[in-house]
C-alpha cells in the first residue's frame, strides 16, 4: 500500500476564530452557553457544593459548621475529523482559484463540527455512525440527566413548566432551552381558546427565536432529536453548568496518495482527499441543573375499573363512567384517556366530599411497583387534593373530578427505586365526553 502523503498544516489563529464563531451560530449548546479555548491535555472544572444555609451569629455566639465538598469535572478534547474527495485538478489550480474552494470547505467544516458537538454532547454517539461512542462514554446529557417530562404535543408549554419545576425543586436555575423542530412546531400551533390567535407566533412558519418566555435563551435544532431519538427538548442552566471548548490547533491536510477513507486508491481515481481535524471537549458540571422533555411510553395505567361489581367510595363505577379507555401513546409522546363520564348528582360518598359533577375512575393496581420509590398522581390543574402518593395506597385506585377536560391533564410523577430519576407523565383528557346535568 502506498504511504499517505501528509501535507498537513494548521489553520491560522484568525481562521480558527472564524470557524468557532460559526460553530456558535450552528450549535445549540454553543449558542446557549458560549465557550473558551481549553488546553490540549484537558482541563478540570471545580464545583464547590455547600449544604445548609448561612447562620446568624451573635457577638460572642458559637459558629456552627456546614458540610461542603469539592467535585471536579474533567474536560478533555476529543478528535473530530471531516474529509472529502475532489478531483486532483484542484492541485493544478492557481492559488487564487483554490481559495473559494477552501473557503467553502472551511465553512462546511465549521457547520459539521457544530453539529458534531451537539450530537456527541446531547446523545453520547458518534455523529458519523449514530452509534454509542466509547470515547464519549457517559459524558452526555442523555447519559447523565435524570429529570424528564413526557412530551404532550397539545401542551408543550406545560411540558416546559413541569421540567422547570423539577429543576427548581433542587434550587437550580434555568437559563436556556434547546428544542427539536417538532417541539418548536408544537408551540407554534398552539391557539388561544377564545380568539384562535397563535399563542406563540414567534415559532410559526419555521421560526427560530433566540429568546423565549421573557428572556430564556432558545434554539431550535435538528440535533436535539438526532437519529430519530426520543428527546424533544433539553432545558436548564446551560450558562453556568455546561462548559465546552476547543484546542487551539486545528489541522487541515491534502492527502494525495493511499486510501484514507476506504473508497479506493486516490491515484487510481485521480483524486485527492481534503481532511480537517478539530479537538473539541465539553463537561456537564451539574446534571441536576438540566431536564429533558422526551417522547417515550408513559407510566402504565393498565386497567380501568368499569365492571358492574367495581366500586369507588361505595359507588358503582359503571354509574360514573362507560367505555373509558387509556392509550399510552407509545413512543409518540404522552397518553390519552377517552370515554364517557356520567354526571353524578346523587348524594353519596363521592358527592359529599367533592360535590356534583363528572368523575374519572382509574385502577393502577397492575403496575410494576418494584420499579419505583414514589408514584404521585393527580390532575393538573387540580380541582381537589392535587398530587397524592399511590405507593402506600392499599387498592391503588384513583378518583379524579373533571371540571374542564380541555385544560386538565392527568399527571403522574414517578421516582425510580434508587431515588435518582424523577419523571413526569401527562395524559390528555380532551377526548373525554363529559355528560352535563
């Protein structure tokens, strides 16, 4: 095999600056958090975790101790390459005629590196193959983020609210959101109930606003749902809890012999290969400061109690509802509950507590409870007790008063058995038929 000729050179610092500037324009992560050069050998970011609060102490009072710990996140650059073949007539062109070709290649290289940063850091995969990368390992948002909300296309803004709630429950901030085109389109399609005017017109017709919801940094990017992934949006404190950077040496070379890409000998086909290399690194400083909105199969509500013998608070369930069906939505996102809710007006154990109206009865008893430390269920917006814990409920039945099927959703908040992963599922109720008095 012929030896590959290395005619490599390093990009000039000014050109590297232009490349990274373009990366910031095409990468959702770079846009939301910014970046600075990092040493080739890697760098460490130090995080000082402080527990408890500061104490008020009198002049001669004892000073209490607080717990704190140092954590480090190592950011080490990973090599990314992009190469392309052209005919060897390129080498015979005058320098001034080569410049437009190289400028176009450099621009394309910047865009590919921008996508590569997002794809690798979001999903932990090799952008070229779409498969998990051993070099990246667990250093990705999909690998580390443990807070998630199931995507409900009818109410994407509520998905955002729920995810922000999970993050802020741990006293973390939210500075930005990266959305898939599908999620952006869902926001753009939302209409006001009274006027049918667009609720978020900035997302209509392919809009990609730089800010959203009063200053939240925003980007719509196909890398969020790369390779038909299940993630529809990432949101959290990108400005403070994510770091990325690049080694200052970026190499470009023109290879004239050999088979550098497996497509055959260059000389045989009168071709050359233009190759560019960059070293990019990133680190997620605190995964608790980030949440995901995902399209996955939601928590199973496997059975609906609707037999003549089934009772809820000593009231026959078949006098409350009929034909109720629970569809989990599969991996398309969210779930839906349909059927007929009869109007309950008789005096009984239900109306004595919640008053007259329509009631939804569900049976959660067939769920695999060993997978969870906590399962909270309720309506959002609630007309009763809000979220209640099912784990210690003997019969695992739920009764929910439906006051407005178009604005209320069934909400299920689960915590994994190890206590680490917290997830929110929604079930759409707009398909219910609620009988009236």
